[in-house]
């Protein structure tokens, strides 16, 4: 899955794996290696994460059901608990510096989809601009 910030027109990730919450804890511990710049995890549903068992810091993006950014944490170091955010529907766990490089902030609108979905979304947005 790709993660694109529609507000800032920037990519957060080109390779996010989706982990249902029931598998998230185990999956994160197994995958505790350092991720490439384009890899991440999307935990759905999820209200918080921890970095117990992680070897490297991560950036954390809390999302509501419409994929709007509610809160970001840059560089959550290993063996920490991220704060619980009750309004959160899902959480992105991304390599450190992702939030910085993408410019992502609270209130931004994200799109998470397969690469083919990006082309469809951009074509739809171009059509709306022409019609508008």
C-alpha cells in the first residue's frame, strides 16, 4: 500500500503493510529490523503503539476513520509507549524522519491505497478541476 499526503502533496510511504490489530503485536516484534525509507506498518484498528522489542526509533501517525491526521510523534525511541488517543481509528508506524521529510502535520488528509489507486485518485481530482 502507498501512503500519500493529499494536503502536502508528498509521499509518506511506498510500501506499508497492513496489520489487523490482533496480529500487530506479534508482527511488529518479528519485524523489528530497521525498515527501508519507503516501508511502514498500518495498524487497523489501533489507538496506540509501543516500541518494546523495536531496535530503532519510528515515526507515529494517528489517523481517524477518514484518514485525517490527528496527531504525530517524530522519533519514538525503542522501549516506549506512545500515548493513547481514543478518537484514533488507526496508526501508521513509519521509519524515523518520515514525518519530517513529508511535512505531515495534524489536520492533513492522507490517502492509503494500492499504487493503482493513486492513478485513479489523481485522474478523479483532475476531472474535478476541469469540471469546476
